[in-house]
């Protein structure tokens, strides 16, 4: 059977594993977007730019403060999260009562500004960021050479995804968040500071994007375009998974990673487009996404 | 659905053309007739094509309440077919433009039939997905020339009489095409069809309960919007003698949203003003390099936060008339 | 994300300087530097090319005080329609006499048409497609620096001769990428090698792991990167991660600029082989120029494209000065083909009848970190390819200007 596919089974397993690894990265990257949409009804087009800021933050830390990758994993999300909070307080707050469209357009504008500023300062070729030595190298699995860093990416992504899902869906804090967005007035009447929860949630979503950025820095070139290259994929993941479903985005991220990986083997030119084909199909059959709730 | 009510609502539903809109139209016409003697005609033609594109887009979003994120697919694919018709099949420009427009209409019918079933953000995402698939097709198809595009498209002679290589002659032709599209949209908005469309936008279940087949109306509006966007794209390919991937890619879909938003969503003259402003700005800012993106982003932000009615919308509010 | 668009003119009054007695149209020689200022290729040409052009103008007018030169610039955003619209406006409205640079082949092809139509001069540096002096040649084109044929033959021949006779390509799915792959495959096969396969990836791909895995599975001795910009950088970075080189395969960058190597860092990029038309550390005159350039350009050293712009503008001004006129583009280009080229960067060379400028090419290898003595000391020369061998022979181009 494998001979028919034109590729030996070993190579296929290698590609599937790569697909899963990329999928875990997509899941992590989409997680922040899913949180923000699911809880706040904001379509955060600036997600890609904030992811890029996370990678640049890691570079700053290394370049100017000599702080390594491990520090960056913690500090970059916090730093960029603070930026997110400021943006939310200044701009997004005013749009909550309006149609989704305006939130999308505003965040799109924010993305252009952020990307333009970074490109102005740093040019387009990007900056080097070295792989942390503890994670470099790899092992030969027989059917492929697996870099240690990629294994690390899967582990971290899965853990963070599950942790986030657990916090939002299964803890008291999470239930407050979910309630606050479903019925802010009522929840506020119970004494919960709803605007603050919303700000924290946005900041958390942004921090997740920045975290993904730090993860990407050693393997994808740290450049101002890095976010805009991925933003469309991230959107597709969230839409297909079901806007508002955290678990939906996570599972879809993995699935899309695998499908994209297979496309790269059999019809590589279409690897970007395969995601849109799936998005179109899903939207036509089940518009709220595979796991979504109607909004 | 788009929050259009903040734009200065359409006053009384009427099929009679309000007097102030006649005046506004006369002003616009006068400006456009005088312009090529003061301003570089190529720029004006570019702006006119985009103005038509934005008006077509506005028909769909402002009046039918359907926000499409994939409108570039109509602009771009029509441009390719028009360029190919003129260059390879040797069509005269008028037939080339018709070919392009027809292509866009057909594409609109197919994609519209698929996308109309969904509402709001899901409709938008469906159009985006379909547009990206069209982009991929354009990228891979041999006849489009990939990123080189179709180049050296002959301008030809219109109806065998008018040599379009002369920029001024071409300008009158493009102006005529724009006015045709603009008036067609205007007529549509102010017709019984247009009224039903507005009713559907305001309250679809009620319109359905009154016996109107909402899906059909929306589809017709979609096809019309697609065809006119295609008309803009076909004309643009002849003017610039080039059809390229730029016109079929998603940033172009974003650009038409910017133009319409800046000009005034749901107003008659808004998209025209928006298109002219954006094209002019991009030209002035071209010397600034990276700052173009930043300024565009700032415009988006400012428009959304404080200027939601757009230029013409605000003007209309000042004059207390709907424009 | 870039937005397309064109031109506006704010000339309320257009006074054409059509004075028949003016030596140069409008009294000055105006050169427009057109390239990508804001996105992917901004570091390769960008504002640096404008600086290079200005330096050329200053150097020339220092010894030719009767000439006035003005440099203008604009961003074509890598879009053919934007580029051709700017070119049209420059010629119709702004009195520009020549356009320089234009990396990004698709834009160069579109601009070449406009230049030919308006009979001006096109000083190409940094565009890759060899069609500009081949099928698409015009009497108004002059093509400096590299082209796909030079890159393919320079790198391809050298590597195959060293033993790299089986190749696997990572190709950017764009006309430019396809052409580079096709040219290099031809060279490999002509030298007795084999092409084992190719993976064509979409433009702006972030993740190459899947393609690198395919390259490893093919067991080709050489993995050829037929892509540019961010795609090349990402491919190289991830190739290092996946141990391509440790696994015994070698990487051939088909189009690489000093700015790419700088942004990758020597740790990741050392050992890479590629062909260039110019490098700052080749000789003293180049070093001196590069230091002058860097002092005005934020410490960043010039790329071969920017060096090409300097040389092109200088030679153009020489021709214009010899003719005492800049009005007829074809006449100026004919003069450029008559005069031998000579500048401190490329040395002595000639402009062929098809517009191709002949200068030597160099096979470079990226240094190891310990071999580098300064921030921009990044490569060493492995081989010099003489000018008459570096470029496609005249007869093979298919250029209609070549008679017989």
C-alpha cells in the first residue's frame, strides 16, 4: 500500500511526526486567539504581531541583558502581556458594545502599526537567535532525525494547552471568566470586577501568543514578518475548531498540522491552501466549527 | 451583521431621488470631468477603478449587510481574464472588459451560492477561504504567469474608433465605465429590490415571514457586487496593461474594507471618497517606505474608534442629509 | 502586509521644461531608485541602494562639475503594478531619465516595458531573471550584478566538480524559484550529475522541517536552496537544526546576500557555498568604499545589489556626459555599450550588446565563527570565475538584439 503512495513507510511516519509537532505549535499559537474570542468576542487580528513581539522580546533579553532563553520564556509573556493590557485599556474597551467587525478592524490596524514599527527599526531580514545549548542536537529515531528542540516544543505546547483548558473550563476562576462574558451585568452585580477580568483575560491571551513567539525564536527567524505569515493559519484553526471552543482549537491545531504535513509531501505547493479548503468545507457543513458553540 | 445604524441612517425609504443627492452627484461629476487637466490621468484612472470596486463592495456590506473578506478574488480574476483576452485572444478592449466582468459574475454566482448560507463572521470567513483558493489557482495556473503576472496587455482601440493608448481618451472611457457602475448601484439601492435588501439586512426573519426569499435576494446582490468588482478589475488591467497576483490576494480584500470604512460604510458617495483618499495617501506616502504600513494602521484605528461614519458619513451628519 | 498603490500628482501647474537648448532634459539628470523599501527585500536594496546611487552621483559630479544629478526613490512593494505605475509617473510627470535597481524580477520585467515604451534607461541591479538580457531584452536595459544563469552556473559547476553530483532542491513556488531550479538542474546534469527531486514550497513558508526530511530521505549529496530572503534564512536555520550537514549532506544557497548571512549568524551558516558578484572584502578599493558606505548606513555593510547600483549609476553618468544629452535612452545605452566600464568596485568590464554587464563572479564560503575578525567579516573567496565565463554566452540568450 505504501508503495502506491510513492513514499516509503518510514518517511511517512517521519512526516506524520513532523506534522504533529507543527500541529502542537499551531495549537499553542491558536490558543491565545481562541481564549480571546471565546471569552471576549474579540477577533484579535493583532495576534500575529504580538507573537512576533514575544520573539523580539526574547532577543532583547539575550542581546542587551544577557538573559537566556529560559528567562525569556517567563519574562517575554509577562512583558508583552502588559503591552496587551495597555492596548486593551486604551483601545479595545470602547468597542465591546459594537459588532465583532470593529474589533477585528481595530486589531488589524494595531497589527499594521506594530509590524511597521518593528520593520522600520530592524529591517526585514531578521535577527539571529541561538538555540539554547541544553536543547540543541537531536536523536536518530531510525525513521528520522528528531531535533531535541522539536520534542521540547511538543511537550511544552501540550502542557500549556491542557493547563489553559483546565483553568478555563474546570476551575472557579475560569467559571467566573466564562460567566462574566456570558452575562457581564449579572456577574458584576454579584460583586465580581468584570472589566478587570476582561483585561486580564486579554492580557493572558496575548501572553500565550508571546510565549509561542519565544518558542519560535530559535527555529524560525526572528523577523517582523513572522507573525503575518502565520496569522491566517491561526485564524483558520480557530474558525475550524469552533470559535469559542478551547479544546476545539487545540485539537484542530494538531489535526491541521498533520494534514498540512501530509500535503507537504504529496502536493507541497498547496500546503498553505489546504487549510483554506478545509476551512471552506467545515464552514459549509458546520459553520460554528467542529466543536463550537453558536455565538 | 454590520452596525450600520451609527452611520446616519437612511432617512425615509423612498424611490424618489432626493434633491441633495442630485447636487452631490453633479459636484462629483464636475470634479471628475475637470480633474484630468490638473491631475495625472493615470492616477485618476487608478482611483476610479478602485472607487468602482469600493462601491461594489459597499453594495454588499452597506446595503445587504454582508461583509466579504474575499472580494479581491473578483477584482483579480476579472483582471486576469480581461488581460488574457486582450493579449492572447486578441479581443478589442470592450470585449476584453466584458469577458472579465462575466468571469467575475460567474465566480460570484458559484462562491455566493456557497457562502450565502452563512451569516456574519462565518460568511466573511467563507469568502476568505474561497478567495484564498482562487489565489492559489491563480498562482499555479500557467496562463497567469505567476508573480510576473500577465504583462504587455495591449490597450487596443475601443469600438475600432478610439485609440486607448492616449491617456486622456482612456480616461473618458474609464470615467464612463465608473459612472455606469455607480449609477447602476444607485438605481439598485433605490429600487424595490434595494428596499427588500435593506429589509433583509435589518431583520431577516421578518422579511422571510413576509414572503421574501431572502437567500435569493442576497445571492443576486452578491453576484451584482461581484460583477461590478470584476468590471473594475477588468478595466484596471487594460489601463495598467498588467494583471498580477496583487489584485487577487487577501491584503487587497483588506484594502477595499479600508476604503469603504474610511469613506463611509453604507453611504452612496463614501466609497468613492474613500478610494480616492487611500490611493492618494499611498502615493504620497510611497516615499516614506516603511511608514506607509504604519500610517495605514493608524488610519484603521482612528476610523474605528472615533470616525466610524467615515468622511462622507460625517459630512452627511453635519449637513443633516444622507449622502 | 503591504498595500498596493500608485500615484498622485499634486502639480497644479505643469510647466514642462521643453527648452530646446537645454543639454539635459529639465537641466538635470534625474535618476530614480526603485526597489522594496519596506518588506522582504528591503535589506538587500532598499534605502542602501539610494545611498549607493547618491555616492555615485557625488563621486561623478566631483570631477564633472558641469553636470547636475538628482536622485529620487520610491517603494515598489514587490508588486509589478505598483512598480510600473511609479515608473510611468516618473517618466511622464517628474522628468526622470533613468531607473535604477529594481530587485524582484516580476517588477523588473514590468518596468522594463515602461522604460522601453518611453525610451529611457533601465539600470538593473539585483533583479534575478536572466530573461532581462535574454527573451525580454530591450535596447534600453543594462543588467548589472547577478542573474539566475550566473548563480546556477557559478555555484552548480563548482559544487558538482567537487563531488556534489546528486541534488535535491528546496524551491520557492514562484517563477523566480522555478527558473533558478531549472538553470541549476541543467548545469548539474551537464556536468554528469543527477537531480533526485525537488520540494516546491509556497512563498513565505516558516517551517521547512517536512521538506528537509524529504531532502534527507532522498540521500542527495547536495541540498540546493532555490529560494530567497526569509525563506532561505529559515531553510538554513532549520537545516542546521535537523543536522543536514552533520548527516553528510551539504547545503548550497543559490541566492544569498551578505545581509542574509549576517542575520543568520556564523554559528548557523558556516560552510555554506554560494556565488556572488561582489563582496566588500575582495580588494582595497572595495574595502574603502564599503567603509564609507557603512559610515552613512548605520554601520551596515553593502550588498552586491547596492554595489551594482553604484557602478551602474557611475557608468550611466559617464555615458550621458560623453553624449552631452540624456534625452534618448537608447542612444545612452548604446554609448554605455561602447564605453568600457571601470569603477572601484567591479574593476574593468564591458557591457554586452544584449545589455548584460560582464564582470567576474566569485564562489564564496561562509566563515566559521572563529575565523571572523569583525562583525561583517563573514565570508572568504573560494574561487574567482572570470567575466567571460560567468555569464550566459551571447548566442544562448534568445535576445533579438543579438544579430547572427
